[in-house]
C-alpha cells in the first residue's frame, strides 16, 4: 500500500512537470497509470500471490506473467501494447517498495534538473523503452531512439512523436553490439540505422539532419 501511494505521488509529479511540453491528450497517458494503480483486479492478483507466501517482488513478477500470458493472445495491436503500461506500473511499484525498505527517497526528478551535457547529443538504444523511462531521460539531449521491441501504438512511441524525437522500432540485436560513444545515424523514413557511419554517408544526410534539428528547436 505504501508503494502504491508513493507511485501515485511520483506520477502526479511527472504529470505536473511535463504539462508545458506535452498536450493534455499526451500527458493523459499517466492518468491511465493512476487508474491501473487503483484497478481492483490488479490488487487481487498481487494479493493472491502475497497470501500464498511469495515476496512482494515475486508477486509483482508473477502478476506481470499472468497479464503477459493473457495479452499475448490478443490480436489487436493497440490493446496488446497496453502490456507495456502494466509492466511500467509494476516496475515502478517494485522500485518504490525497494526505496521504502531502504529508507530512500524516490529518484524521480524533473528532466530539466537531471545532470546533462548540453553539447552531447545522444541516441537512446534499448531492448524496450517504457514511458516513464523516456520522460526520465535528458530529453533536450535525446536526438533519436532505437528500440528492439515495441510498436507504433505504444505509449513510448506516442510520447516520442509528441516530443518530436525520431524513433525506430524493431531493430534486432543492436543493443548487443552498440557501445556508449558509438556514432549512429538514424533514418526513420527509410527504417534504417547506420552504426559507425562513414563521413561520406554523413555528408549525404547533411540536409535532412539540419532539417531535423530545426524541427526539434
């Protein structure tokens, strides 16, 4: 219960922080998270495992597996993508519970206040990216996102579009080979990304890159 309350508070804080950079419709994603935290079925599933003697972390993981087994059978892509929202909420509950046990405060801070290097532009590369993870990143520095899994109807993709951050989904194996500091050229229109692009290739993309930067500014 304490973890649920802490997550509710942190989500209200996130919503207040992003009001000036997102439309009301896009920010409403986190209102859906609040509804999930109050969902009776979710509470019953977690409590069922707790009453069986599982730890809270295990109960949250088993609850997610139950949802995953159900959602994988759904054909509608939009509804199937809601599994990422459930995962995001359950992960936040797990982290909140860990903070409570350790007597720590939540690490959520406004994106503007996070340590960043304004000159260093980055591309986020991830197996998957959850909405609260995206919002917690140094948004001013993020020039692109590459995800191994996810879909165009995921809330992370919707937020990226609202923030005018190019996002490419479905690039397999890249998280296994890319390293911090590697150069990547991202072409979302063609659905391509280039690891270690040559100077000649960068020159070919000079005008589109300038146009992209103007759109972000």
